[in-house]
């Protein structure tokens, strides 16, 4: 598959712009070489349009404006790529902070994906003594939302046990919020249900991580 530059050269050749536009094309190449490599293939439409415009005009004087616009467009793309990389690194750091904070608070935590705050998804953690109860954390990056709820495998009614675990989680949740805030994750609570307000969610056992019970407190 030809690169964007090869496609541009072929087009310019077909239009009879070479060799007259050859020097101008070298200038375009030097400008495009400054483009962050993460956005070069395929060449973004606005850059391709400006490059074509700079080649298509008959004189170098007429090419000055599209070449200037091309330089500015390359700067904008580079800035956007740098900002996207910064957000990605922050999201990965947040995932690590979340996992470490939960472990520091005494929870058993399944390994949290570094991309959790970028791609979304779920993670689970629990306290020793919770039997098969866990807290499911769901991340929705589009809304910037985190949701925590107690879950257990589907089975018989256990209203008493459900209430005990939910009471404990509700009592510990503010401590988690404060710990995350101190470590740079501002978790603003928009809704918090009291223990027993809704039934504990029962889920398929296969959707939950299995935990090692031999003293090794890490999730496999």
C-alpha cells in the first residue's frame, strides 16, 4: 500500500506538476517530516489537502499561503498528539494508583488493566472474610464515571449476609474516596445508595475472578 507521500508524488506527476514543482515538493516533505509519527499514516485529510494545494498552484508565490497553513496544521496535529499521549499516561497512572490504593487499604484486587480509564471496563476487589462477595468497579471513560456495587454469584437468598457486607462496604467507601483524593484521583460522589436500599446484584460466577485461599492474597 503506497504511503501518503507516494500517493502525492504520483498525483503531482499525473498532473504534470513535475519537474517544475519538484523543489516545492521537497519543501512539503520537510514540513511533513516534523509531523508526529503517530499521525502520519494515513496522512490526515487537512494536511493532504494543503499539500495538494501547494503543489497545484502554478507559481511559488501562490504556494506560500498553503505552505504556511500546512506548517500550522502540522503544529496543531503535533500538539493534539502530545495531549493525547499526556492523557494516556495520566490514565495509566490513575489505574496504578487505584490498584495500589485498594491494596494499601487491605483489599484483595484483581490486576487492573493500565487502559481501564481509557477503554473502560470492570475490575473486582474484596476484603478477607467476605466469602464470595466482591465489589465490582465499572469505568465509563465517555462519561468520566466510576461505579461501585457489591456483587455475588447467583444463588439462594441471603438477606442477612447481603446486609452485613453492604454495611461494611458503605462504612469503608468514604475512606477509599479520601485515599484516592490524597493521591490525585478526585472521586466526586454523585449518588450513594444506603445498604439494603437495593438487593445485592447477583451475577454469573464465571464473570467474577477466582481468588487463591491458601494465604496468597493476590488474585490469579
